[in-house]
C-alpha cells in the first residue's frame, strides 16, 4: 500500500513539474510576442522586431528543451 502511494506521488510530481514548465514557457513566449509586436507596430522597428521575435522563440524552445 505504501509503495502504491509513493508511485502515485512521483507520477503526480512529474506531471506537475512538466505542466509548470509548460505554463512558464507560454508566459515567457506571450511576453516576447507582445513586446515584439509593440516594437514593430508602435516603435517602427519592423526588421528588428521580426528578428527578435524569431530569434527569441528559437532561444526559448532550445532553452526549455535542454532544461526539460
């Protein structure tokens, strides 16, 4: 009985950790998206905004793939 509870706890902890990383990634990506949209639309720096958006997305994906 005790072994069953510990395996359930480990499974729950792994799921919680993965979901937490996914939520953190999405928050960071939305902030990146909104900031690059602001640079492109309001700031008038279209090419820099595009490069920052694409580069930032690639960096986020690589960073979370390595950390995960």
